[in-house]
C-alpha cells in the first residue's frame, strides 16, 4: 500500500463533539493523525479543523465522504501537497 501525506481542512459549526466525531472517523479506519489543529474562523460560530495524515488514496476518499456526512460539517477541503511539505511539526 502506497501511503501519501494528505492535508484536509474541515469547516464546521461550533458544537460539542464535532472534533471527536472527526477524530473517530480516522480511528475507525486505523489511520494515524500526524497533526491536528482546531481554531475559530473569522465567521462567528464556525471552526476550522486542520488534519494531516498518511493513507492510501482510497482510504482518504472514504474518510472525506464520512466527514462530509456529519450534520455540523459545512465543508471539507483537500489542500495541495505543497502545503503539507511546508508544515513544521
């Protein structure tokens, strides 16, 4: 299996348990989260969750589909790999 490094951004409403639901999506697929950051956006009531992880392209697509199904999630974006390489953690 050829695992690649991916960065996704999840924009969600600020409700209790959203971060836990996102993290559990990775856990159920045995995918380790390399980096996780959650912070408020400039729009009131909206938070951005940034996640960097390694997986196969198929698993990455499954994870994104599952996260998008969450009611509190507004949008999921995949960032280009050039951003992933610049992150120092």
